[in-house]
C-alpha cells in the first residue's frame, strides 16, 4: 500500500508559481518536481480560483469609467459596421 505524501503550503505555492510564471505546462513541471500531474493541476486551479475571489469590487469612479467605455465601445462598433456597409455600397456602384 502506498503512503500518502504531504506537502507544505510553501512547496505548493512554489510549484504553482513555476507553472504560472514560467508558462511551462503542468505536466512538464510535475515531472520535474516529482509530483503527479493531477495533483499539481489541482493546486494551480485552486490558486487561480482563490485569486479571482480576492479581487476587490470596483470603486464608484471605476464603475463609471467602465460604463462610459462600454458605451463608447458600442458606439464605435456601430460606426465601424456602418462604414463597412457604406464601403460595400460604394464598391457595388463602381463599374
């Protein structure tokens, strides 16, 4: 029967940073440090999920800027779509 290995949080954090900071695949890092690929994958997933929870909510000014940028983005998309239609129309009119 196999014994279950235990890893310190520091070891897990270092292994996760090897994956995230170096851009190396989980399988490659797992082989190099002698950990099962699924184990390291779970550590990376947990790290990414906990990072998402730690995000701070938007401040009022950030929320206002985001809304303004969304409106501007929408307007620019409409203008680009209109420009495409006009260009197509002019292209059809040329002999």
